[in-house]
């Protein structure tokens, strides 16, 4: 790193020196601090973009840099987000956390993991307490996390140009900042690996539909552009409804947005949820938009630009468990298979074929809960992953590695948060084995630590080499993870023990292969 080392003295019963870094970047001097949980430096809350106070729904601009030393020593503000019935955050939130191993230097450039947080495009943040980097940076990679606009500020979908997909634009702006500055931190600008979970993974895959050369490699955890939740089409009603609720009536979306630009963003975020503007199927969620500009069409009609890119992609064993009620019997007794199917198909005429495949002639009931959870997981996450893999191979991706996260331990994030009783890992459970999470305050137990050690080594070896298992098998990782070649479909089952298997949920996936072929002309947006 281009670092001027500052010797600071920490006073206490036993004074000891602490070396804190001062980095000279094209943006100016940035002062960080040494971490207390590993051999790495932290640069917290570094601004990468500027949002216009007069138009918080519009394009952000690249941060101009610093005339004096910027003190990057505190976890930053995060973007306004809906959380637990309220909205919290600050609209001036375009900032990065950069975590740099002490081994990094201009002579020892390290690869960069550029991670996009999830949260249904309406919540989540990249702060240290939420996504701690200590397990990953221990493997000598630089980790960059960042905040981007959420909800109506990040993912409007209106027919007025200049307002849509701002969250995606923020992500590209953050990537531009990293490309311009990461070498000063000892980062290898030619080895930036894009990674994300859930909405973060979907974001990366959507960006790959319209952009070439963004990343050398990508890691997609529980999300792809073919997920039936990802994209919406233009709908002007949201801003007009919000403006009316705040006392301004208009039928022009631009007038409504001009009015809302002066409102408290946290009030707008909360109203958007309360008025169902950013709620789909009872869940808070916004999505990127097919606007004819940044995203020109439905993903099913576009080809991902992945030639010569290495891809690591996967999902949890039973993804939707955290979304479906855990113990509400009436929900499963009244379950409608067509509600999921309608996300991706215009015709629901053959929904009984799906129902019969999963539950036979039985009526839906609580005893069939896990089978119904399999259906939702297969349709929304698992088969969309499989179809995405087929597309990557067709578009000449270099190597594609597939995994299923099956392990159930004490750090399975959503199982713990939602007190789930259904079996199997669910959406977001893998994050507890890659990041330090504020959900878990105690040290990992022995089994959990072994999964942390194995996953972080495989993930960072993929970042470094494009191969998650470049070394010989060991007690920690007892297999050699093979990429998909030809018709073979090997996948890594991340469990205790870790095993290499073939074709996850093969019978169920074969059913969906046939269903999509038979109903190809009924897929939403299909041309």
C-alpha cells in the first residue's frame, strides 16, 4: 500500500503502540485503523458517490475526493431501509468499507472481493456489524462491501427517464471507485471478483446481461437473473400514491417525484411499505426494472455476457423456509400452487400437473409442509439456478462450479432468526459461515468453525485462482470440486462431511426441465 504509517499510542494500564494506516489514493489521503480481530486494516465509511439533495431519486455522481485527510474509522451510515415496521438510515449513504490484509502492498497486490449485500432490494446494509470480514481477509484477499440505495430511491420503475434502477447504478459507481483507487490499498485491479447473496447475486447477474468486462470472476449465492422475483415492468402508480398520501395530488409521475424529493426519505420508505407500494405477496420487496435503457428486456430474452468468466453459483437446501410460515397450519391447508407459478408463467392451466407431482392426490396440509417448501424452493431458486448454469455454459463461461449449502449448525442465520423447525438450511444461512454477523456473539463451536474454515478457503481460493479447490484433498476439504463439463452436473454438497455429488434434486429438476420446455411460450416476457 502507499501507506504513511502513523504511530498512535493507546493509553491504558499497559500502554502499547498501534500502527494505523494512512493511504495516499487518487481521491486523497484516507486514514484507517488496525482491526482488533485479525491482521488487517479497516477503512470504514469511505464515500464513493454523491447524491443530489434536490433529486435523491436521480443519478449519483462519483465522489470528488478529499482536500484534507479523510478519517475512515467509523462504521458508516446506511441507506434508508424498511426494518421491523419502521425506516432508518440516511440518504447520503454511498460509502464503502474496505478491509485490507496487512500483507497487501504495491509489490504484493492482492485480489479483491467486491461483495454486494442482499435484502430484497429494500433492506440490508454493508456495515461491519452486519457483515464482518474477519474470516475472509484471513486468507489474504481484500474485501470491499458498500451501501447502495434501496426501496423507491434505488429501484423505482416509472416511464420517466433518469429515475429507474438507481441501486444498480450505485453498484456500478462503487465498482468504478474501486477500479480507480484499489491499487493504492495494495489491490489487484485486474483481479476484482464480484460476489453477492440474494438480491446482491441477482444484481450481479442482471448487470452481466448488459455489461461486459465487469469482473474477472463472480460468486452468486442464492440468486440469479432468472429468479422469477427479479424484474418488474414500468408502473407509475407508486410515486403518485405516495405524493397523494403526503398531501400533493397529481397524475404526472415527474411532478410527484419532484414533490417527494423534498420529503424525509425515511418517511417515504415507511409509507411505501405501509401503502403496499414496495410490498409483494406480503413481503417487503422492490426489484430492478425493465426500463428500455439500462435493462432492455426480460432476462429470458437476453444472453449473459460471461465469456471466459469463472462462476461459482449455488443455493441453500430448502431456500424458501424462511419466507413461508413455520407453524401456521391454515397456511399450508390453503396453499395455492398457482401463486408461485404465476410469477413466471402467463398460463396456469397445468398447475394440477405440478400439484400432483409434488403431493399426489392429497389436499395441501401441514404434514406436507416440507414438500410444499421443496416446491417453492425448486421453482423460485433451484431450477432458476440450473437454467442459469445452462446459459453460462452456452455463452462460453470458462468454468462453472455449483454448490448446495445443506449444513445446519448454530450459525445458520435465518434458521436462528426465524426459529425454524423445518429441516434443512434455508436462504441466507450460508452467510454465517463466511462473515461475522451481529446475530452471533459467541465463538463458533468446533463443527461450525470447520465449515467456516472450509467455505472461506474455497471462496477465497476461487477469488485467487478461479478454482475453489486447487490443492489436494485434506481433512478440512476432502474432495476436489469439479466444474461442470458437457452433460455432467457435479455439485459440492456443503455439509458435515463435505461431499461431491451429481445433479441435485435430480427427479424434481427433470420435472421442471420438461415443464419449461412444454410451456416455453407461456414464460413471462418470452419473445
